[in-house]
């Protein structure tokens, strides 16, 4: 292998792939990055056997070949080089790197020992706007469960149906749903699945996908097999792939979460989001060991009360002006769970739907029906 490319191009690729190298300490080869030359592209690959990332960058190629070298060390080395052209050549399992004022070599390993990253049939995919997908994942990613007892809720649930994609996460205490609607234009939504498709993506894969989907990436293609999924972006200069992110899927059936979402709220409240968040933060200082705050609402007073008490510190009570419809309500919540939902809402006003101290509450942005957050109350003793 002998290629020439810009340092900043190589640095970009290593930044994308090196993060998952070394996650499996029992297999030393997984500490490495696989470097290959394919026509006029350099290809970098890393994997932890659950997740694999492949990246391509344009280069000037003189000779085919491939080698693996320690990923993090190579990334640190390239990160310290100045922005200029560099020559990379593999000779006798050693990677030689040379620029105008720099020359070094890194002992490598046989590429034959590197695990194979699965490939996919290219005639079955969904293509969607990458910014929509990235923003949608960021709205729900924080609410997965970390428990291994129920692996099916430890990831992000993808549900493709008709002309939309629903992204759902839950940890049993709260639930977030983001709906991504598509206009039907080919560049936004190319539905070749021909039926409803559901799968559960591991949280760590979703986080890597968020980092891969930069603002310069227009669309992303999603390929699916029985147990794995691949997300593919393309280079700006050509229609050649830039990043392939391949991941195993979580086995099992996702809960029928729709049954948790209240169809109607006993008490409907509309209030200013920033002021709501501010008062919850104040109340949190008195929330005690279980982070409890109590919320009371009365349509007659047109105010919502937030109360918190800590026997060792004191208490806090605030009243917020609000539009209130329905019954009087008195419910207790974990303040952190309520605040987490508010932080994902971008509108200036928020809908807060309550039932009682047993039924789930709903948070929604005013003017944006695509996002829904459900939080369970703290049940009375």
C-alpha cells in the first residue's frame, strides 16, 4: 500500500473511527485500525464486534495493500502533525509515514487477523434527512434504561410506518417519542421496505451515529438485515460512501408503549417553559433524598403551585401563572425527570397534562406535535 493524502483528511477519518477501538480488551487486534487502499480512496475500519465503523477519504493511490496499526496511537500521532500532504506506505507489516519535515514508522499487524465487518444488499434501504435523524435521536437518547434485566428498553426503538419514523425510548419511569415526518420527496424518504419495519438500536450505536451525522451530511441511508443495521453517509465530492456504521440490533419485542400514553389529560396546563424550568430548579434544592416535588393546579386560581420540602433544610413554594382547564389536581414527581423532559422542548410554551398522583403526566411543546414526553408520578405511600 502506498498513498498520498492531506493530513486533515486522515485526521478526520481517525476521529470518526478510533473511538470504538479497544473496547474489547480480550482481543488485542480490536485495539487496531484497519487501513486499506481501494482505488482512489483510503479506507479506515474499527470494530468492537458489536459495532463497526468504516470511513473512506479521497487520496492519491500508487499501490494496493492493507495493514492494521494501534488506532489510538496512530490517531494521536496524526493529530500532532501539521496540515500538509503526507505519504503512507506499508512495507513488511510496518507503516511508514513521511511528510516534508517528518518521517516515522509504526509496527503493524497482519490485516488478515482483523474481523470482517458485515456487508449489506444495496437494493433495500430507507434514505432520510440526516439532520432530522440526528436531532430526533438527541431528543430521545437520554431516556433509555441502563438495566440489563430488560435489554429491549436499553436502546432506541425505530418504527417505520407509512410516511414517518418514530423514535422511542423509555426507562419505565419516563418515555420520549419523536416523530419524523417526510414529504415523500426522493431525496428525503425513499421507502423501499414496502412494509412496517421496527427494530431496537443499542444506545451506544445511537450515540456514535449522532457524532457521525455532521451538519455537512445531507442524507443518510439505512440498510437492514435480520439482526443488524447499517447507516451510510456519502462524500460531498462524489456519491461514494464516506461512513458506514454497522451495528447488531437488540433482540426482543419493544413494549407496547402506546398504552402508556394518556389519550386525554384530566387537567390541561399551558405555561411558560423557561419560568417552569427555573422554578423546578429552585424547588429541586429542597427535594430531599427522592427528588420529590409536589404540583398543584386549580383552574379557579389560574396558577400552578410547585412545593418541595426537606426536613433537614426547609421548604420552597412558588406559584406560576398558567392556562388551566379541568379538575383540581395534586401530584408528586421526581423533579429531575420533569426537568429532563423540559430541557428537550424548544418551544417557549409547554403543555403539561396531569391526571392525579397515580396517572402519567405528559409534556409537549406548544406548536410542535412531533415530540411527546411522558413521566410517571411518585405514588403516595
